[in-house]
C-alpha cells in the first residue's frame, strides 16, 4: 500500500470546511488545490483568510477559487472532493463529484436517510471511486486504541456505554442545523457520533432502540436522549444537544473494568482504563499537537485511495443511517 498525493477540492466555506482545509495543508498527503462557493465573495474571503494563516506544510497561495461547485468538480487538477455543504446538498454534489471522476469525502451524515446512502455508494461502485462519510474521529489513533482495548477484553465483557456529544450555541433560523427540511437537528448533527461509536464498540447492530426529543421552536430537536440495546446484553444510553452545556465524558463499562474518555470524537486527551479496585491502569491514545484531527483524516482517506483498508466502510455508514432513520420515525 502506498499513500498517494491528493489535490483536494473543497465544496463549501463553513467552519468545518475551514478546519478541513487547514488540516489538508498540515497533512502528509494532501494539497488544498481549490475551494468553491456559490457566493464568490465568501469564497475569496475563505481563501484569503487561509493564505494569512501561517505554519502550514502547503501554501494556500496557489489555491484556486471557484464561484460554482460545477467548475471545481470539472477541474482536471482536482483528485478528490471534500463536501462540507449542508446535509440536504450531500446527495446532489456527491453524485456530481463521483460522476466527474473524483473521489469523495463527504461530511456526516452522508445522506438524509439510508436509501440515499445506499444510492451514493452504488454510484461510487459504478464509477470505481472512493466514497467515505467523514466521521473524522474514526481516523484517529485514539479510536483504534479504544476499539482494540474493548475487543481485546481489557475491561472484560462489554456491558454499558454512556456517550454524550453536546454543544451550546445560539439558535438561528439561518443555521441549517435548525432547518428540519434540510436534515437539521441535534441527532443528525452530533447524536450520530454517539450511535456510530456505540455500534463500533458493540461490533453489531442494535436490536431495540428508543429516543426522546426536545422540540425547538424552529422545528428541530435541539437536544435528545436515547437508548439502544445490542446482542450479548450490551446497553447504550446517549445524549446529544445543540443548546446544552454538559459533561462530555464518555463511559464504557465492562465486567472487569471501565474506560473514561473526555471527548471521544476529538482524541486529544486520551482515555483512561480503570480496574474494579479503582486503580488507573493507564491513560493512552493521546493525539499529539503535531497531528491535527483533519490532517489525520485527510491522510487516512489518501491511504484508502492507495489501497488500505477502509476506516469507515459503506456498510457502517448505511447501518448508522438505518438507526438514525428508525429513531427519527418513532
């Protein structure tokens, strides 16, 4: 397996797109080749701000700006497209990029529902292109170390998981997270991480599930709580929210110990293994400052393009969407 160099085209100029662009510049494999926005001024501002940013491995001075998504995906110099657009635009522009012969890394959730996700992966197979849903935490060394620890029996038989992903930001009808018709809501925005991580830890799909949602005045769930039951007597409780300040620590409990993770999706603080006597066995998995989250994700994507095992295969994305669909339907 060899890691190829990848010229990235970035669709969208939002907060996560900005973080990803900087991550690409710090990666070992990627070059931020082009950025596109339907708002030309936003696009120029985006690239200009990145050009002012110092400390990168690759300069943004030669990054091309496009006033339309179509122009970027037709650019023959672009190898892969990162889609950081609102949820309801993921399907359209993922298909367009794949049909244009580009590999695609699309922000989570990949689609608005499971049938859409299945369609997108079918197109990727037809075009012989790589398509990965951008759950960036799955590309982190910490995540791999946690999964290996749990699956290796470090805490005995897995029994309980308590996962939480919340943030507190002023609500706005202009924020796509608060637009129900565009796939908004806390479950789709951050609760999806909890579901994805729990399914990975359990190594299987849930057999029972339920959730309660608080309805915001803008028509979406701004916070929610739920439970999932898996085979082998494994239970999950999760909370998520966009207007909530809370403890973000994740707890994984087994028959012979437990694991605590300050923020499982960020991978900076590492995780702690605690045995029944209360003694800390070790804290491991800390991400180095020289390993930005999105740089690691860009390199992990390049590895898959080069032939490595997929760190977020299609069946995982589709399985996660099916759980999200069923919870939202209740």
